[in-house]
């Protein structure tokens, strides 16, 4: 089974089509183990409470999808000093690759990448073209 991590941006994209969420939900038990991280859940919680979409409250829906995909407690991966150090190293390399975003702008994305690296996940899925999917970030 492939071990995957969805970046925060993916959850925002998923709520645009709940049929896709349902299809992914059916695939997960047989093909994937979805992991999460506190930083991702915190970013989802930062969604304003007043935002609405067709299906209801956007924040609640995002958190519900996250919780339904990341089902087991030990699948919510921790943050530690090693991840912090690797995050710093990734940022230094990002800057060497002519990355233009600030450390503050890149921090959470690089933490997510460092978590996936340390826990040896197979796949990271993102929709963040400005930071995580930029050439500088990919090269770093």
C-alpha cells in the first residue's frame, strides 16, 4: 500500500467536488494509507468560520474530510527537532535554487515536505503551484 500525504491545498480543491472525495474515500482502504500532520490540520482550522459553500460550512467540511482520510491516531505524524533541522536545510537549498518566497511563506510547506521525508512516505500530493510545486522548491 502506498503511504501518502495530502498538502493543505488539496483539501481545499477536494471540497469543490464532493463526488471525488467519495471516490477517493472508497480507494483509500484498499490502495492507500493517508497520513496527516498537525501543521496541515492547523492550516485547515485557520479557514474562517463564516465561509460557506454549497455543502455548508467550509471549515467544518475541510476538517471532516481530513479526519475521514487520516483515520488512525498514529497516522497524524509528529513534528520534532529533526524535522525542524531538515526544514531549515530545505529552505537554504530553496534559496540556492533562486526561490523567491520568504522563509515565512515557505515554512509550512517545507515542514510538510520534511515530515514526508523523515517518515518515508511514498507520495505527497499538492496543488500549491506558487510554493511547493515551483521549480525552486522541487529542485531543493
